[in-house]
């Protein structure tokens, strides 16, 4: 008996040793081939193809210097976990760089050389709740060029790869990218004009911010050609744009230039003389690309603005459905720019209703809720009850900003349009005109490679009145952003001004997963809630119409004295209104009960399921092992 037990023990020990040897050998062989697999949803540990393309073009090593204060007890645990994920991502850069990416780690403790180095590299120190200073930032250097991410924040983790790759692309550029700005508004500022009695104005804040990063140049509205060194063309409110300039933009896009355009059916901050009003007065300006939009299959109704009750500003008598206060629900979470804007204020904007041309694809960056509709311009600035009278939601999300991608075709297949001039049969062409014709630039019919254009159906969101609040700080005028309007414009231009691979660079998947089922339940209940409200309003309108009909049938009746039939109808309506309000109350109560129960169940499963499965597996293995030992003992 003892001999059999000794043999069993020796076989078991030998089996364990053999298994360990096999695992060590397998691990050594696999590590030699550097085989790895990313099984996470969204591949959060895998670099995007755009990043790999930029790293492959490096001609000299890039240094990524990570400054992270380690060992600080006051640093939150969540931040330490985030810092570990940053280190893992930097290892991916080092591996993909094939010797062209050098990662260096520094621990900037107080009064250390590493802290001095962090400050020289532009890394900002942060304070914990306990008042302890720590660093978590990244410096990127290439030859004599430097760029810094002063603070690595967990809130921006989804765009961490984009930020790092953008920095790598930025330090590789010898000079600032050129951004052309074309506008019918004085966005570049205005000097004193005594003839027109115009006071000087400062450039809009969005232009001032662009000048800090780019080489900004003004492009006139009558430009015949966009210069070749312009990398991004920012068009703001192209009111009354000549066809020749539209042709220049067309050829610019076909040459591979990047276009960001803000058009508007109702530009509130552009008041123009109302030519149809004999008594004078002003009206809001309008702008669009007539020929380009037609060629691209893009359409914006110039007679409508968007009203949205879900994203309306104000409340009660001051409710303004056409002044949209948008949050993350209206922003594309997958877009590298729109996902990080946060909030937008869109005054009297339009919407795109497109049937895109062949070869183009659309990505919606910003959209309305389903509780929205286009309304006539005449009620654009109305508030309170008049602004919602007759409101009929479209029950679909309408695009407010879009990104077009693909191969673009010219909007002028017959060639460059000729400038308008009165025809004179006796007029002969001069030598200069003949010379221009002989040196005419060949027309491009389509783009050689895929290109990208961003269109936004509102201009007012860029104005200082909507985007910033000017404050006086120690005698200096400081523009404080009110929302993410400036971030959207700057992000779009910055995204386009970098390497082409940056434009298609996806935002990394998030480590935290939202409870999408609960959100869907809430959205469905919200639709039911709105439907109940609509039914109540319809019932009210029907009762009022019936009361009016009854009054017409009773010539002697007045509005102050109701007949018995009118009183009965009014009582029935009040009863139905009370019942509807009770249904709404029950709907909200049931929604909370169902969502709370589902959220509790989800948390229990996420927290307790894995430990429970491990415990069950351990019990099963223990029982199986005991059964084998009993079988061996009785044999």
C-alpha cells in the first residue's frame, strides 16, 4: 500500500516538473518569435495603421520621455492604473518603431534633476487632494524639434494614441503648416474706415488661437486660385461667393488640399440690408457652395433652421428651440475631434440632407436629437410657446456637421467659369488677356487620391458672442471658452494640418464600457413620454376646436358663459389630462424601477460572476482530484 502511494507521489511530482519544463520551453520559443495577441474589445493594446504608417516614415530616432512620479502615496489608485496603461502603450510604440522610437522613463521627485528636466520639457506638475505634487506627462523630441503633452489625463485616454502620434508628426515638420482663411465676415479683424464709419475690431478669438499654432493667411473672396503652400483652407460664411472662387476651391480640393467650411442659412451675426423691405431694416445673411454642394450631392435648405426640444436652450417663456445646447449625446464618439468637444452652442443652424455623389462617404460628426424639426426662418428667434406651436418632430437625427471622404469630381466639367462682364461686340481682347489664356492651368477633373472635407451648417458658433466670454484679468482681456465651439474648429484644422495618416487615425477604444441596454431603455421610455405629451397636446387642440364649434353653433353664447354641453366637454378634457399626467408619472416610476434593477443585476454579475466561476472551478477540480486519489488507493 505504501509502495503504491510512493509511486503515485513520484509520478505526480514528475508530471508537475515535466509540465513546468514544457511551459518554460514554450514560453522561451514564443518569446523568440515575439508572438502576441490582443483579445480586448476594440483592440485597445494595438496601434492603429495610421500610427504605424507615420512611424515607418521616420528618418531618425524619436525620443518619448515619460515623466511619472512613482511611489507617491497621495496619488490616486486610478491614476496609477492609468499610468501603467500609458507605459504599455509606449512599449507598443517602441516595438512598432523598430529602433526608431526610444522610450525613456523619469521619476521627477521633488528637487531632483528629473523634476528640472520635466520643467524644461514643458511638463506641468499637478497637485493631489493632499497637496502633494506629482507629474504625469510626455515629451516628444526629434532632432532639434520638441513637442509636449504637459498632462496625461485619464479623461482623454480614448485619444491618447492620437495625441502621441500627432506629437510625433508635429516634431517631424520643419515649419508651421499654412492655413488659409476665407470669410465674408471680419474674422481677421478690421482697421478704421472713416468713409464707411466702421470702427477697428480685433480678430475673432478662433483666428487668434489659430495663429498660435499655424501660419495663418487671409484668402480673398474673389481669389482666382488657392496657393499651393496652403495645407488647410478654412472657409467661414462664403456669402455671395463668385463662381471663379468656387472653382478655385474645387481645384484646391482635387489637388489634395483640405477644406473645412462653415455655411449657414441664417447667420445671425451677419446682418445684411433687407432688399425686400421697402422701409429698410436688416436680415440675417446666408451662405453656401451652390456648385460644389450640387456636385458632391450635399444639400442644406436655405429657408429652414433646426429646432430641437431635447437640446433647446432656456426654459418656460425663454425656451429657444433654435439655440441648440448640444452635449455628448449629439457628438460622434468615434470621431477623433468631435468625441472630445464636450458641449456645443449652435445658434440658428441648418442641417444636411444629402444624396452623396458616387465615390463619397459621409461620417456624421454632430447631429440633432430625434425630437427635432426644420422650421421657417421667420420663427428662428421666437421663444416660449410661439416657438413650439405646431411642432412635429421628424423622429430622426439630422446631421449638423459632416465629414466627406473619398474621390471628389469637379463641379465644373465644362471648364473654368468666366467672370461676369457686360458683353461688347466691338471690344477686342487685349494682349494680357490672350497671354492669360495661353498660360491657363490645366483643369483637374477628379482627385488622384482619396481626400476629406468637413462641412458645418452654422457660422454663428464661431463668433465670440457664442464661443467665448471676454474677461478682464489684471488689466488684460482674456477670452474664456463658454463651450467646445472653438475646440471643434481648432481640432478640425489641427487634424487636417497633420500627416494624412492622422485623419484616419481612430480614437482608441475605451477601457470602461457603458450600460448600453439601460441607455436604450431610457431612450425608449423617453420616446413614449414624448408620445404621451403629443397625445395630450392633440387632445387639448381637439377640445378647443370643439368648444369653438359649439360656440359658433350657439349665437347667443359668449366666451365667458359656457353652455352645459361646453362645460361637459371641458370637464372631459380635464379628466383626460389628469389621467395622462398619471400615466406619465407611472411611466417615469416604472422606468426608474426597471433601469435600477437592471443596473444592480449588471453590477452583481460583473463583480461576482468571475469569483463565483473561479470558486466553482476550484471545487470541481478538488472533487475530481479526491476521486482520483480514492480510486488509486483502492486499486
